[in-house]
C-alpha cells in the first residue's frame, strides 16, 4: 500500500509537471504570435522616419513627416492589433464567410451578396473622377501598411485555428464594409415585413396600439428638446405615424409564406451581428461656451453598438504636417468616423431615418426575367455568383435585380410568397463616402465641415460638432426619400403599379440641422429630429427611438446653466428609467387593489416595486421586479395572438415601449385581434397576471431570498469573440461575464433583448467621450474592453472593469503627456 501511495504521488507530480510544460509551451507559442510593438522595422512603405508610440492603454500615437507615411503606419498598426477583425468584416460585407467558417454561414453570405454591397463598391470605385484623389491615395497607403504587416507572416492565432491565410486587403474591402455599416443602420428590412405580417393578426385599431404613433408618447425632439409644440406648427399625425393605413392590404395578399421571409431575415441578421455587431443607437450632446464653466464648447458622445470583442472602435492619434486627429476608426478605414483635435471635435449618432423600402414584385408567369414595373413588364438584371464553402461543394446564387433593387427573398429556401425587392438609398444614390470621412477630418472650420457632411447619402447620421472658436452644430446627414402621400415607408409596397414609387430625394440643405442655437445646447439620442413639417415630405419619418434618453439628458442639463467636463461624467453614466418609473406608477395602483391575495413572495416583490426609485444600479431589486413584470405583461397581452416567435421578434424591437405606455393609460383591452376564439383581456387582468407570472419566474430562477433578486444577479455582460463562441475557446477569447448596471432606455444604455428574455447585454455604449477641443489634454475616453484584438495582449481587456464602473481614462494628446505615459515605441524606417 505504501508503494502504491508513493507511486501515485510520483505519477501526479509527473502529470502536473507535464501539464505545466505543455501550458508553458503553449503560452510561449501564443506570446510569440504577438506583433512586435517595440524596436524598428525597415520598409519601402515609408519615405521618412515614422514613429508609433503606444501609450499605457495601447493607443498608438503616430507621428510622420508626410501623409502617406502616416497612413501606411496607421494601416500597419491596425493590422497588428485588429487583423482578424478586419478579416471578418470584409468577408461579411462581401459574402465570403462560408469560405473560412463552413456551410452554416451560407445564409449570411447569400443575404449580403444579394444586398450587392460588393457590386455597389465596385461601381463607386470604378468612377475615380468622383472621388477626392487624396482620399484614394491615403486609402492606398493605408492598405499598403496593412498588407505589409500581413507579408511579415506573424498572423493572429485565429488564422491558425481556422486553417487559412489572408489574401491582400483591397480598396473594395474597405468600401464594402461601409456598406455593411449602412445596412446595420437600416431597420426597414426588419420592421416593414413584421408590420405587414401583423396585419393578418390584428385589426387596424390593434395595430395603432401595437405600433403607436411616435409623437403620442415621445414629445422631446432634437430641435424642440423641451418637448413643446408651437401653435404655428400643427402636427400632421398621418405623416408622423410609424404606420398608416395604405394601399397594401388592398393590393398585396399576405399569406403564411411571408412568415418564412420575416423569420429568415431575422435569423440572418442575428447571426451576422454575432460576427460583426450592428449599430443600435447613440447619445450625443454639445454645449456652447455659455453653458460651460470654463467658457469652452464641450462635446459628449457614446455611440451604441452591438456587443463584440474586440470592440468596434480603434483609437489612434495621427499627426503629420497640416493634420492631426485623435480618432475612432472602423478598422478597415484610414479616416476616423469620430475625432477631436485642438481645432474641432465631432460625434455621430444614428439618424434613424427611413432610407429603405420593400416592394412586392410581380414577375411574368412564363419568363421570370421579366418584372412588372409601372404597369409594364421590363427586363430584370440577372447576376450569377459562386460561393466557396469550406468543407462542402461550391454554392451557386442567382440575384434578380428589379428597377427597385435586388430581390432579397430569392435566396430563402422554401419561400413561396411574392418576391420582395429592396429599394435602398445606399444602392440608389451617389454616395461619396470616402470624401465624407476624409474631409470631415481635414476641415478647419464649421463651413468646411458642413460641406463634408453633406456628401453622404447613406447611412443616415446625426453629426454633432464643436470648435475652438465656440461654434456648436448638428446636421442630419443622408438623403431623405420623398414618398407619395399615401405611402408610409413602413410596410411592403406594390412594386407593379407605379403608384408607390419614390418621387425624389430631399436636398441636404432642407435636412433638419442647427448651428449655434440660442439655448447653447443640442441633444441627439436617435429621437425624432423635429415636429415641424418639411416641405414636401411633412414630418420626417423613420424608426426613431423613444425619446426617454434625450428627455433625461435635457432634464439633467437643465438643472444648472454651466457645466464642467468632470460633472458631465455623471450625466453620461446615468441609469434612471424616467418613463419606466412612470410605467411602474401606473402598474402599482392596479396591483394595490389585489395585494390582500398576494403570496409571501408576491408581497415582497410588490413592496420592492413600490419603493423603486427608477434607477437601474447593480443592487436594485425593484428594477428587477419591474423588468420581469413588463415582460410578462407584454407576453400576456400578445402571445395568444401572434405566438412565441413573433412575440420574441416584436419585443426585440423598441416599439413595445411606446405600446406599453399607451395601453396602461386606459382600462380597455389593449388588443382584440382577428381570431374570434381568443377572448380580449382587460388591462387590469393582464397586469395582475403578468406580475404573478413575473414573481413565479423570479423565484424559480433566483430563489425566494430578496438579496438574490438584485439586478446585478440577472443582468450580465460578456464580450464574446467570434472564435470564442465554441468551448473551450471561450476561456481564452471572451471577456466576462460581469454583472452589469442600467438597461434600455437609460442614458447609460446597456440593452438586453426583451424578446430573448435572458437579460444578457446585446448592445452598449461602444465608447464614452467627453471633449474640450480648447483643452484637448483634459478630455476623457473609455472603451468597453481594450484597444487590441489580440487576446494575449495586455491591451485586450485592460479597460473592461473600469468601463462597467463608469470610470474614464484621460486622453493623452500632448507630446508631454504621451512621453510620460508611453509604454512601447516602434519606429518605421525607410529602406
């Protein structure tokens, strides 16, 4: 026995030693794949010595003697930190994911090829005379830097795991990625089809509740932040309404086959967002010198984007003679989408305008290459493509393009409804995207900046601006379609008659915009730009988010006249649900009358709901009760009419928030539906049942102890890498999970998907910025995880906990700051 025991001890020691050796070897191997960010590199890519200084947060500060060297260095640096992310982005936009990830990604490839992002990019790049020549030169220098790094052979480990090597990066890769960004802004493809399908379940009166007119519950606009209307502007509610009665019910037969269209589109969008996150909202506000304590114009910005790791933005500070920007880059682009320097700063949020229309097409029964347009059959364009698939035969794809645009229903297996084509501003109008991005960074005053902003057609952006002379401004950028009066733009139109065709596009000069308003304050939070009609489109239509965030920002900033940058941190990270608190105030009296019949757990939950102050901090319990309750109220209201899958889809949109507020205001049944076998329920019955089901679920999942009901126990965040979706790779690549504060629609918007009902954060502030361009060294930033996409890098997740704790890091802008906080220096030398 003694011998056996001794043998086992030796065996375990040898096993442990072996594991240590293997683990150590693996660690050294993976460490060896990290790029060299110290020392020097000799290359033909630069003409003069160029320095890349990484600070303590991994942000590169690039100083060059000329523009081409600077952009080469930026491309080289971005490839060092984000190469695999760039790979996924270009393959998603071009429909080439299956080639490296296998047949499960075929639906995504087919959809994005059908959207013709590559074709649109090719057409744009083919007409070089329309593109700023400097923008093209610097894009080429940037791509040379990317490809030089690739040629050195030290690739991220993801390439080894997937068994392929990258081909050279091209102009088309960069431009196609902008197409995906534009597409991720467009909600029409999801909502138009859902509304059309709901027409088969609900009466027009029901639909007016389920998709209520935006202004009934949202009175705070960008241009009227106090939420007031003037007598001079009577609102034409038919033009404000997200949905109005139109010709569709008369002209298009909606059958069960359409269900497959909506479900397939939604599935593909969800899959794509897990690889390259979609834009989901944003906050920004600018304050004139009269509103700041130091007499400078101030800017705050936090764009909301789907969660991923690495994050969407790459911070980089680029300097060469005549140019300097500390910017936030999409990794495939050399020009920052947001930036600041000592002259100006700018921010972006989603405009949420409706730039996409769906058309039900009629093809000739004997010749499917002919499509009916304005009453006559015309030739459709036919495109045939081959998709390479890893581990499977090549897949063929046929794309039919009508006068409206590509038919996006053709690739859906088993779909038998009317073919549906998409008309999208991005595909229809000249879109000077490189000029737009490059010239914003180059502009030296507000006039030049406004001219740059005017050049983009899609996606629709709200762009805010400050400069060191005290100017503040905001422009709604993008081309707004002019639709016939009977066309809402929010459901599928008739493609054959010509009655539903667009009439043109609004010129940029007529877009909503503000420069130096008397209030000294401009707030944008994806809400309606203005209640005031614009000739000839009326009130701007779109998929505007509830105005809760904008209203809360206005409320907080109105509490005093002058603010400091430091004080704005508390505003940007505020977690209060103002309207949520009001919703709770409507629920509580209904429950109060039934409290004598409550169980012990229901009594505890009700007490917590009554004491809730509206804030969604980690330790709130009333907030947890509120979130569970409103989910079950919505489920009790709608599921019997539309089923669980459509309930999930609907609740993952934001319309439910307006619906919930609307129906709680009166005691009538919120919907009746078209199915006579389903008996309408009263508001009070729905609320009581919803609350009881919520408590039952909380106890089932969290236990009966109230301390286990804290919001941080439920609401979590995990930054998932594309490769980390497979275990055990999640241990290496993913960051988290962590308890997470806030929720939709608080200012500090950590949003989970209500329909998924998992309370896992799906979108978040992709950065937080607080900028004073008169004093750039005193400006602040933070990223959700880190600036590097290499999981072995110290800059991969070094900001994660700070971010969740609402902390900031000071931007390092001056030479003295950078020198003091530098951690790595790489020098590029000419050959």
